[in-house]
């Protein structure tokens, strides 16, 4: 990799910054599933986590480095504050990766220095080169970020970046940490760095930004025009507060508007060479995977991957698209891997046909997981005459990518109507193997189910979000339910899919409670170690 590539490097931080979305906490297996999908998508760098933050984060980064950080795979990156302990943790966790990167950061804005770090500018100028040099003892690939660069004094920023590069930083990242800048301002910051940091040609300029004003993607594209060559983004734009710049939007903007961006990368205006290494046909599948595992629902009108992104309701639009898609579509749905809603399997389909179709859809399952998914497929096929690719995705996501099944739903029955009190009866198997039954009345069938489950499980929580949507059209469509619970100011998500939305609602709730239970037990163990 040269210091000034003629393409855009995609740095994915879904597993680090994306996981900081409220309720988006992932276990190690889920992180591995996403990491494999990101590798297949073709991202250049996976920021796998913050190793010093916790033992769980360290282990997850280490596992991803072992399994995904292969010779022909992406670079695996770990985040570290500019401290000896953080950097050492990142270096140790990344050891198994064939290509590794340490991403270290220190704030440079006066507001952060005064109120958060309690440090002076002189302190920062001393710390940065020392910590970058220390990171270089673990890997040749070191990235430095001046946190809150968007609100930093430009002259001071230039000094810090020059010292970081001189100490060995191969990438310097310019974060718009609070999503404050506008495109013209952000572009000017990047241009200022290009013009005023003497050794900037020895490092790649990267950008990282949040979407608080809805400008993150626009800011990044302006940064590209002014010399940025690495974009730090997340699948579906998830992340803290309003999220990060969305990978799928950036990649498809660069793909669809290649002729516009080619000259900024020194290419012929009519060059057809891709501007990124992303396999765009993996975008939709990766989006669905991240959405189901994090519980972060993709809004229907979301660009590129939303349910309505390629839908046409207006008669004028429909007429135009039928005559020529280019009249109202600037890209083909198939370019992001969104296939036609084709009928592929039915209840008479065999295991081999099922396995073959899953492979075609990009799922690589172990024998055990395949058996579980096939049994679930047969169960759904008995209730639903026609099984689509979208149904198959929902089945796999629901059956294979669930939270640890500690509490298990054995039975759920409801009775409701406009002249009766909604009543739910449930049977749950506890982690100790005990079967417990209970019943409750609620304002509706789902409320009754959740009240009955709470009485059995007895884990304090607050339901803060409940969402149900149809996987496909039709009265027999599978319903996907996503919920979010709050406990001690932390949120936990649950997901389930079923032809019966009442059953899906119960399973999603149990899924979230299992995540919460795991967190509570882990905290108890940690407290025992401390005491």
C-alpha cells in the first residue's frame, strides 16, 4: 500500500464505534459473524474493538485477528488511547493477525484539553510522538487521531500531526467527533492539512465523522475531493448518538458518481475502475446481518439499504421505470445484492437444496447450525406455502444468530378480543433446567406475554422499544420483531422472526432477557474477583 493511493481505503468501525450505539452490544460469536461478512464485503481495515476497555473486548479483537486477519484478509485494527497500557493491550490482542494496525488517539481541541483531559497543548505535543513511537514497537502500521479535530485550532493541529508522522504514524485521521462541521468547512480542514503539514506526503489522510447534523457522508465526499484517501464508516451508519458516516452510502456514491470523483484521484474522467475494493453485491446482506444482530432497525427510507430504496409508489414513477429503469433509478438493486423476491423452496424441498441455496445467498454454516436452520425451515414451510430468499435470511438470522439460550421459551398461548381481557400463558425453562409456568393479563396480547415472562424470569428491566415488521408481502408473511430493554442505564436488544408475530414477540423478549442475564452474571463474577 503506497502512502498516496489512487483509490479510497474503506476502514470499517462497525465493531468498535458502531457497537457503541445504545443497545447494540454484541457477543464474541456475533462479532466474528460480522467480521467475516466485512471481510467478504471487501473492507480494507476492520477496527475490531477497544482491547483495553474490557477482557471481553480484548478477547473479541484477538479472536477476529486469529480467524479473519489472514494473509489475504483485511487489516485488523485495535483502538487505544495514547497511554502505555492501552497501546500494549492493543498490540497483544492483535498479535495473531497477519496485518495489524494500532489506532491511537488524543484530543486536541481546547474544550477537550481543558474539561476532559486537564492537559495543556505542551503536554499533548510531548505525549503524541512518544505514544506513536511506542505503538510502532508492536506494528509498522500506526494510525493517529487528534480527537475533536473539527473544533481544534488549525495551527496547533498541524503541529500535532507533523510530530505524529515524524514518530511513525502512517495514517492520520481527522475526526469530526461531534458532527459539527459542514462540507465546505471539513473540506477546508483537509486542504489546510495538505498545505501546511510539511511531511503529510508520508501519511494517508483519513476521516471519521458523526452524523449529528445529517452531514457525515457529504463531509466525507468533500474530504475526498481535498485529499482524504481513507474513510472510517459503519454498516447502516450505526454508532454513538446519531451514528457514523454510512459505509453503503459512501461506497455507492463513489460507485455511481465515478466520473465526477475520478479526476480528484488523478484518474481519467471516463475510467471505469472501481474507486474502492468493496464488492457492492455484498452490501445488502451485510446490512441485514448487522441490523439483526445489533437490533438497530434500518428505517424504510434509508438510502441504499432501506426497504423503500428501490420501491416506486407513484404511478408516474412506476410507468417510467417500466419503460426504462434509468428514468427514476440511478442504480440497479442487484448492484447491492438485492435479488428479486423469487420463490425458491417449499415444504417438499430437501436438505441439499436448502444448503445449496444458503450457500448461494452467502451463508456458510457449520453442520450443527445447518441442521438447526433446516429444522426451522421445515417448520416454517409447513405454515407458509412459498419460501423466499428473504424468508431464508430471516430463518437463519433468527435460528443461528440468537443470544445464548439460557431462558428458553417452551410454550406461549394468548387469548384476546374486543370483549375480553388479553391473557397470556407461558412456560419457560430456566438456566437450571427447571420448567416454570405463569399467566398474566395485559393491555394487549404482547403486554400480557411480557408481564408473564417477567414474573417467571424476575429480572428488573424497562421495555423502551418494540418494533414489528413483515419480511415479505402477503398474509402468511413472516414477522420480524425487534425489542430493546433498559437495565441500569444500559440497553439490550432482542430479535426473532416467525410466521406468528405473537410467538416472535415472545422469543424476541426472551432473546433480550438472555443478553441481560449474561451481562448481570458477568458483573457478579467481576465483582467477586475484585472483592
